[in-house]
C-alpha cells in the first residue's frame, strides 16, 4: 500500500505542475494577444486615414486570443478539481466553462459576420476596379 501513496503523491505533484503550466500559457496568450492587437491597431491606423477605423477587427482579434486563454485556464481548473475538489472549485470550474462556451459561441458568430462582410467588400472592390485594356 506504500507504493500507492507514493504514486498518489507523485500524481498530485504532476497535476499541480501541469496546472501551473496551463495557467502560465493562459497568461502568455492574453499578453501575446494584447501585443498582437496593439500591433494590428498601429498598422491599421497608418492605413485608414480617410476611412472609418475597423474597431471590430481589433475586438475580434483580441477575442480570439482571450478564447484561447480561457481554453488553457479551463484545463488548469479541471486539473485543480481532480486533486482535491471542493464545492467552491467545482462552482468555479462550472462558471468558467459557461463563460468560455458563451464567449466562443458569440465570437464564432461575430467572426462569421465579419468574414462575410470582408468577402462582400472584396467583391465590391473588384467590381469597381477599372478594366485595364
């Protein structure tokens, strides 16, 4: 029975380490997403002097990174609840799962709309180009 306690202790240590790694990746996703969004905002501000600024594009770009971060955070929370689940941890896990699901659902809908709009804009732009002879 001693080997089982040793195995359980090692499993707890491994789960704690994996949880820390997932939480770290989640934070990195948010920071990288912020930096990429700022980079995109600067690039767009240089190109959109005479046109309306595409705020939705920035929001969607950052939202994708937030959704990815939430995926890693959810994984970390699942690991935390497997070690010694308390009612508070289970409630937190359920709340994060609900938030992630809603965020991903609405983000997916917004991406669909944005891609359709971009496709329509591209079609209109190609139709309006003068024919070269």
